[in-house]
């Protein structure tokens, strides 16, 4: 397995004076690794060394959340150019000159956090921060930054520039945000509710109004939207799962995907799985959690039996397990007072229910 240091910063040095700056930075940036060229420090203790910058970056670029290069911007542009993918995946890149005059946010200023890292680096070494993203220099919110702060998954990053440009121009932005993640953070917005399809919009005479204009859709429901609308997915859904002993992971996953698709719910909004604690050693359930990279939460019989909002209690389950419900009760508990939006669905060996977290609750 590749060691990925996703919460760490790499500092790259190719000059003697750069080594001094790297020492200053590493003392304050405790989660950092310093890489020094062997040409200037062949045996320096406490830091990592590299022979060739391009070759080293080919191996390390994606393994860090951020990179600080103490060297010229031209060198950095040439060495990282073949490694750049997209703004959702690229790490932050900050360039510092050898005399600590400037700290430049070069790549992934918003989502990657390069702008914030640049400010931090500038404060440590006394440099002038250089940030060129339009929303920042105009002191306006950037939708990709707001999405990251609110833990909203960006489904179609190509629409980011449309929304940010509208912010820069002061244009009206239509927003569907029933959970109110962004409503108080953006200027000049008009709230509305999208229909399930474009046909639905046309039925009410609204489709033309939304086509060709910037919009933001924040929801876990899958709908047909114009390409100008930025789709942001909240971590809002939980799946309660019950199963017979030794049920294969594939059967569980197939039912889960079918339930979500049938009810037009985004898989990317699923934030956790839940079940009864007697299934804590169920291999299929554990494999599903690992496959989907989602936490698996278990509840005891007393905890499950305290849930009153059960829609489909089971006499058989109560007889054999001691609870009236596993999937519905565990979903409701995990949603922290949220609503059961998909009651128990089942195959021969699996039951699944979906609940939505109530973000508007005062609890």
C-alpha cells in the first residue's frame, strides 16, 4: 500500500538559503516533511533528500495535501505541469522565493487550500502573500470555498466558474437550498425549488428562466438540471441495514444502489451505514462499509427498541433478534432526529431503509 500523507505538507528546497527558510517553516508547520536536494545537503540529518526534483515529485505530488517550493516560479511550473489533474484532486502549491520576499499561491487556491497556506507561510517568514484568484482580490465569497467549508461535495466542477463569475458581476444567482447551507453566505440570490425534471419546470412556465443563468442546487435528490447549475451534494443520508447471517456484500450493495436509484437519491450523499450490534462481525456488512468508504455504526437492542417511528415492524425479527426493527430503527437513530424517507426495502437476505439527517433541527 502507498503511504499517503494527505494531512501533511511537503517543503522542497534547492538552495542553501532555502534550507534556512525550510527550517523556519517546518518548526511552525508541524505536519510537514522537508525535502532537500542532495547537491546542497548530501547528509543533513532530520530531513529527506532527493536527487532529481522531477523524479521525486512524480512519486510524491499526490501524497501530500500541499507543497511549498522554495525556488523560482518557472522551475515549479515546469516540474508540476505534467502532474496537474483537476481542482478537485490537485494539492495546494505555494512558491516562495529564496529571499522570502513573496509567497505565491500557484495552484488549488480554493479547494486545495493554497490561498490559506500562502497566508500562513507569509506570516511565518515575513513575506508578502501573492493571491490572484478573482473572488479573493475582490473580497467576495467563492462558491467552491463555501462548499468545502460546508462539507458539500461538488458534483459538476465545470459549473464553478459560472457561479463565481456571477458573483464577480453581481448577477442574480438562483439557489435551491432546502437545508440552508449557503443561503446566508451569498449575495444577490433568489431561492426556488427545482422540479424533478425539465418537463416539470416547463409545466409551470419556469424552465426558460433557469436555462442559461447561474444556479446552485444543494440537495440529495437527483433531478434533471441545466448545465449552468452547480450541483452540491450534502452528507445527508444514512442507510440502516439488516441481513441474514453470511449474506454476501454484493447482495447488500446491489439492493442499496437499487433503493437509492429508485427513489432518486444520490449515493454520494450517503454518510454512514447502521445496523444492530449482533452484526458487528458480519463480514458482508464490514466489506460493504470498506467498499463504500463509509463508517458503520452499531446499536444495541435497547437503543433500537426505543425508536417509536417504525413503519414496518417485524414479528420474525423481534422473535429471533429481540427488536421490532433493525434497518428502520438504526437509520432513524443515525439521522439524529431526521426523517425516514425510504421505509424498509428488502430482498431474500437484506433489508434497507434510508433516513435523512435534519440539519434544520435545533437539537
